[in-house]
C-alpha cells in the first residue's frame, strides 16, 4: 500500500504533466496551429456573420477570461473574388469562456494593429461587404410583386459585432471606393478607439489620421439613454452631430442637430478628389430624426459664399433621406457680388444670368421644379412648373469632375408632355461638357402664351426638335427645327443652328411665316379685322459673334419689301449697314398689310404677368407654397436681387440709340394711290442721333426732298424736318380746296419744322418752325385780282378782263408756324399789274382766323387799295369783308420812290427809297 500511493502520486503527477504538455501543445505548439486556427475561425465567423480566416497563427493564454493572439487575419469578400474585406496584421481579444458556455457573448477588449479595410463597390453594384439583414429587408420591401426575392441572412455584421465592445485599432487603412459614383476615400488612421466606459453605460469614440492626404479627426460620446455628441474635422471642415435618444414608447431612434462648416470650398473639393474650380465658404445645418430605418431632415439651411461674391442658398426638408422620399427644397442663387449686379445688357451677347430661385420637390430619383424664377441683366422671367425630372447617376470622373448622366426632363401633361428632353452634364461645377436633345410639342401657346383656349384650338400646334451640346468647345444649338400643324390659319417653318449660344457664334436661322387669309387670322385672334389678303414673312440670319447678315422680307400679292442688313460689332457697338428696297409696292393694299402686321405685333407685345410662360401647367394651389426665405437665420440671408431698368433689345428705338446705322431706302415704284410714285432715302443713326434723308418722295406730281432728324437720347419723341418741296400743281390744290377755277402754276419752297411725333395729330399741333411757299409764272382764270388792285375803271379796260384770265408773275408766302398757329406779314401774290400783300394768322387749335389782304398796283405801294379784304372769325366759318377804298400806306422814314431794279414778290413798300 505504501508503494501504491507513491506510484499513484507519481502517475497523477505524470498525468498532469502530460496534460499540461498536451495543453501547451494545443495552445502553443505549431503542431496544433491548424486546430487552433479552425476553432477561432469558426467562432469568430459566427460572431461577425461572415467567414474569417487566420493565415498565420493563433496563441491563447488560457484562463477563465482567456486572451487570444491572432497573427494574419483576413476577412475575404463574399461577393468579389480575390478581394479581402479586411486584413489585420495582429488581433487580440479577451474571451470569457464561462460566459460563452452559458450562451452569452464573451468577447471583448479587441485590439487590432495594422489593419487594411476595403469597402469597394463595383460597376454592377456588387460590394465587397455583405449587406446586413436590415438592408436586405429594406431592398425586399422596395421590390414589386414581379421582383426577384431577396435572401436575407440571420446576420450579424461586423458593425453589429463591434457594438457593445471595447475596441482599439492602430495603424488602420480604410479604402472606400465606389466604381459607380467614382468617389474614393483613403483613410490612414493612426488610431481608432471604441471604448465601453462607466461600466458599459457610455461609449467613447475617437480617431485621428488622414483622409485623402488631409487631416482627419473624430470624437464621440454616447451615454445610454442620454444626450450624445459627435465632432469631426476634415482639414478646415468642421462638423458636429449632437442629439438625444427617443424613448422606446415614442418609437425609439434619436433626434439630433447637424452643423457643418466647410472652411474653404476648394479644400473640400480636394478631399473629395474633385478639381479645385471653386473657392469660398459653406455652411449647412439641419435637424435630423431617425426612427425604424427612416431618417427625416427638417429645417435644412445651407449657404455658400463664393470668393468672387456669388451666393447660393438652400432651405427645406427631406421626409426620408435614406430612401430619397419627400424632397422639398427652395434653392436660390445670386450670381454676382452683393450690390454689384452686371450692367444692363445692350446686346444679346451681353445678357448674363444675375440670379434665380426655384422650389424643388421630389420622390426618389424623380423631382419637379416649381415656381422657377430667374433674373438677367436684360429681363426677368419664370416658369410655374417644370418636371418631372430625373438624374440617373451622379458621379466623379477619373479626372476629378462632378458629372451627371441620364438626365431627363419633362414638362406638361404626363401622357403628352410639352417638353421631353434628355442628356448629360460631365462637368457640373463649371457647367461644361454637356449635351441635351429633345422635342417641344404643344398648342400655339408655346409661342403666343396669351391665347384663349378657343384661339389656341384654332391656331393649331407647334412642334420642334432640338439638340444642344458643347462638343466643339462652346455651348451650341446644333439643331432646331420647328413647324406648325393642325391649322390652316397660318404656316410656319423654322430652322436654326447656333455655334456658340453665349456669343452668337455661327448663327444660321431661316424662318418662313405665311398667312393665307389675314382677315380670318385676325378674326380668330379677336384682333381688328383687316383684309390684307395673303401674307408672307421671311427672315434669315447668318453670321458669327461679331458679324451678321440678315435678310427680311414682307410680301403681299405683287407688292413686296426686302431688307438686307450687315451687322458687325465694333467696340461693343452694333454697326448696321444695308438696304430696304422694293421694285413695286401697291400702297393701297400694302398699307393694309402693314396694319395687319402691326395688329399681330400687338398680340405679341401684350402685357402679361412675369410668371406666365409657354411651359405653364395648371397651378396646384395646395401643392405650391409661397417662396419665402428665412430672415432670422444667421447662416442664410434672404436673396435680394437689384431692381434696374433693363433695355428692350427688340425695340427699334433702343437699337437706334445704341447702334451705328446706315441703311439705304429705295422703293422704285409705288402704285395704287394717286400721287406717291417712289421713295429714296438713307436712314442713319449714331450715338442716339438719328436721321433719315434725303427723303425723296413723289406725290401728286409734287416732290419732297427732306431730311428728318431726331435726338433719341434727350428728346426721342421729337422729329425735325427740313428740306424743300416743289412741283405742286396749283390747279390740283385749288380743286382740293374746293375752288373751281382753271389755273396753272407750280408751287414749292423750303421748310424747317420740329414737332412731337407721338401721332400725326400731335405733330401737327406741336410743330414749330418756318416754311415758304413760292410760285413763278402761272395763270388763273379770273380778273378779280385786277379789279381789287386797280379799281373799276382800269379794270374795265384791262386785257385780263378781256381774256378772263390773269397771268401770275410769282407767289411768295413766308410762314411762321408755332404750335397750331400759322402767321405771316409778307405774303405776296403778284400779277403783271397788281401786287397783293397779305398779313395775319390762322390758329387751328383755337379755330380762329385773322388775315388782311391789300391789293395795289405794281410799284405803287403808297396808293389807296381799291378793295382790301379782311377775313376774320372762326376758321370753320370765316367772315369775309370787302372794303371799298382802303387807306393809303406810307413809310415812317418818308421813302417814296421805287428803285429801278425792283424785285417781284417783295412787298413794294419795303423796296421804296
């Protein structure tokens, strides 16, 4: 027995030694390394929810809470062959074996040294990680009944595995690369710490390192059931995310406030690996609420102040950020420094966008623009609604540009959109490298938005296709073709190309508008009906940014006008040279044509509210809210665009004030109205001083040679007329005046007048100046002038009485014209024997006349006038008084002798010596 006990003790000791040796072999020996790796791989794979591989060795310090050392740990991607989701040089953790035996998680105090984590997304959407069960369930909910079912896992993921554990990572590399978005983030972290503090009642997060070469840091404090804080920095960018949990009775989740200050936008672009094309400061704040996988964003307020003075703002909310549902934003932009708007545009090429504001609402990828308003330095405009729109893909290009593909835009009814366009923008930040194509199709209100529904039905439809791109380096309209359909009232075709939209380079436009019956068209449009027959308008513009050739035509029957203009730009001033000519104009019909054109122009120029545009859909008062930017938010200032009087570039008067114009006018033959037979002149304008002349017009056998001038800058409503007229037939003028006497003679003379040209009546009533009517060598079939000047006895023996006619030597009437009043004190009519001198005035505004005519023998101004004539009273009912034997005249200086070289048609009394 004594021998047995020592032997048993030795045996037990040997067994313990053997057991210890076996334990050592199992825990430390390379011989059992595969078994240790398999054990750990199996347990950790279950814990994290996906395979884990130990490539080197596993060591264990066995105890109730054992400490494990793993060298060379890899977590292969289950979706991408040959890629590791994570690779760890060294991994340590504590494992509570007793807790694990009870079915409780016993792994804690995780330490990782030298890690490389790869979060990769391939072009087909395949990811290097396996989505969590929540993600898969969310995708399954989004599939329709015909969709392929999604196999969800039970699973835990790595994030689920890390939650509730203390973890410390050192020398961590994290690569986030999305082949679809093109964005890539390389994190090089010195440390990443996730600590369970206060007995597990609080979690602390901290990390520091680099992201894409820029400093990065994050810290967070997350107590259970209490307010939490998060702060992060990316270079100069600072971010805070502070909030508090919501009780389970309220649905769980949390509420938080998000604040972001970008610092210099250029630095942020570099962090995002985008080209540094913008500089400035940005701010963003929002209230965030997260419950049951839904993230609600409210009180969103963002602004960017660019270094060159521009400003962008955004305010609004997003009902579900994760799913992109319930987007409701107001975006506004001031595209110039504050209080320094671009100068008013004098030319089309000078038009600049000054600001805009838009209300954007959307669900998922589809969104709609409501109440779009934009302001330029030439005009303001807007659209009530534009959409739905969609952007299929937003991504970063390999050379660092922000791009959008699959952009589609519709406007109008869903089943018959007015606008249907699609395209791409491959440089969003600079609005460069883009292309769009589409079509416009709708009622004639596309061009004439003020038509009533009945008028729109009669006017038919307008259809167009277009292409816009900048493949040649400039934004160009490479194709535009439009035509009318569904109406016999009018027919229009339009073809246009524009090599550079901003500078009007490579412009090529042809338009033809024809109307079969102007009376029917004007009646359909509820305009004044003018029967001008068939009408054809043509226009052609070709050229580049500094030189254009334009051809305009207006035809009606055999009558036509054609204008050919060459326009160039010299020192920002348009220089226009050209001609307006016609071989034949029937003025009796062409005046109806011009009147019909004027009526159509009044339709186009009707006043309308700024927001009423061709692409207007029925307004939904419940859906469209007033666009009001907050005034009490320090981060977002209300956008106030400056008021200014923008020039109307289509106004001919404005064009004449800005341009250097020289246009020849030549209408070779005018028929259809008695008198006017031709017009020849030149229209000139420079620095606001316009002139037309010499204006050569034949009328009624008479002839005008006039120069018209106007100061369009200082006195645009006033016209000066100077020149002369001649060739007016005395017989015709007497007939027009209702005097039935045979006569012959030709009248003419100089004139110099100025008046307000608001209307013809206004001009006649405001004109001031002078005119002289002269006539030489004629006759009139009466001898009464001799009777009045010579007396009865000389008259009875006069040859004029025998021939019943009087030879007129001359007539000269210098007139003063002053706002409705014509006066003269030296009106002279002279025969071979009698000189009639008249003086007085006619005032047609006051309807008065006061004229006295005194006939005397030629060369005897001091003789008594035999029959002076007084015409007084109302101009419309004058009183004519003949006086027998008027008073003698005399000169105040006593002169009483006629000179030997007496001049005809100069009052004799002024010639006395």
